[in-house]
C-alpha cells in the first residue's frame, strides 16, 4: 500500500510518501509570512499550497497515480473520538469553516480531499486536535460557563504511545500511560486502555511552555484583562505566543536558554527548572486520574531532546512509574499508519457527523 501524507503548519507544509510503514521520502515546503499573510482565511490557501505540493511530487519523481490513499492532519473540528476519519464532501465543507476556528491543520483534510478527488482515491484525517475521550468528571472546570475542552497534540501522543507499547510487545489497549508532549505547546495526558481520558488544553492550561503561559492565576488574569492596557487580541497573544519561557527570557529557543544556563545565568536556570517542575506536577495530577495505576510515563516532542529537561522531569516523577523518553514527533508516520490500518481492514474508517 502507498500513502501520501500532508501535514500543514503555519509556516510550512510537510509532505511524505510511504510504502507500507517505510518512508520513501519526506520534505518540508516553507512558506514566508508575506505569502501566508496575503490570505485572509486558512481555507483560501488551498490552491497556493496544492500547487507547491504538486511541484514537490514532481521533483521527487512521484505521481499521485501511485497512491492508494491520501491522508492529512486533522483540523479544529467538534469534539470527537480518536481514529481515522474518511474525508467526504461533508467533512471537506466543515473543514473550510470549522467549528473550532482557523488553524493551519484544517488544510490537511481539505488538501487530501482535493487531491484524492483528482485520482478517485480515498482521503483521510487521523486523530485531530479536538480528539475528546475525556470522562464527564474531567470536563468540570469549576465554573458552569467554562467547561474544560480537550484540545491537544493527540496525533503525536497516541502515535508515540502505540510505538512504545509495541516495542514492549504489548498493545495500546493493554496499558495505562501518561504521555507528555513537550513542544511549543505542552500536552500532558492520561491514557487508559487505548483511550485518552484526560489532557490539559495546551493553549490555555497546564504547564507553561517555551511560548505559552499555561494555567494562570484566575483573579490576576481578570484584573489584567480589565486593566485597559490590553485588547482581547493582545491578551490572547500574550498567553499563547508571548508567555512561558519567552515572557521571562525573551527567547523561544530552549537550546539558547540552556546555553545561557550553562554560562551561569541564574534566571535561565530557574525558568527552565520551572518548566520541568510544572510538567512534573501535571504528570503527578494525571497519575491521580489513573488512581496511581500507571505502567509507564512517556516524554516526547522537541523538548524531549534536551537531556536537562528529561532528567529534571524524570527525577520528580520516577516514583510514579518508569519513564520512557521518545524525543521528536511521529506525526507523519502516525498519519500514514492511520490510513494503512483502514486500507488493510484492521479498523473501520470513521464518519464525521457535523
């Protein structure tokens, strides 16, 4: 089976060709801010990005005719269970005006459907951002008007979970895990027997990351919002793009922060330790969700390449369960594998109900 994978981001589109589980080639297509800013909505980028993708296929000596399916990253849909979803006309239209709002990931399914229709082959999305397998008690925030929402790095976390348990000779449905995705945003999740039953919303709660503030003191945040100094947009920018490590150190590059720490800068050391401290504390909270029945803790994402970060987190949580470090992200492979499971009949494609 051959699968073509499309993973759109805000400043790039990653594409790859897979034959079964083997990646034949992978390439990132960069997009400048001026090119992206020329479009008022994400959906309007379809023709622009598709043209570049087709050019990349040609450069790699590959034709769409070779593929059995095309799979894209999922978008900001309504809450749904994890799995592989067929992109039909209804889902295609929903992704063009998704209930969760504008996000580059919406283009994954849009582009997959657009190209799939040309070749009369199926298009899929896998484990979108809005995967929601939380139990009712996990949705309670403490304020009726503000339910907790499940928005996370579900694609990578579920893929890494499947990968590490497969290497142990088990299945995802056999074990209880805590998986922490450590990237530009941080998601810490509880997985019980194949379901992600709780996770912090990486945009608005949980540990601070290199650029996101995580959970903030509520009353102080309210006062900041009503101070008259900032608009709604400015506050949202502060907590999602100018918070966390960047707020304290003025950099979003953890490698730079580590260099400053190793050069003897005490503030850099404190802020990096604080990030690890908060991740460890969230892992501890997720252990209570599983009532302490945790088989393994998994650390993944870009920050998991940092020996300092993984060591500091491990030091605090090793008493809960053994820690497995699986750095980087498995998104491209996860998308291909999701489509392959359906093509092989190992699971059924799910249908999105608008």
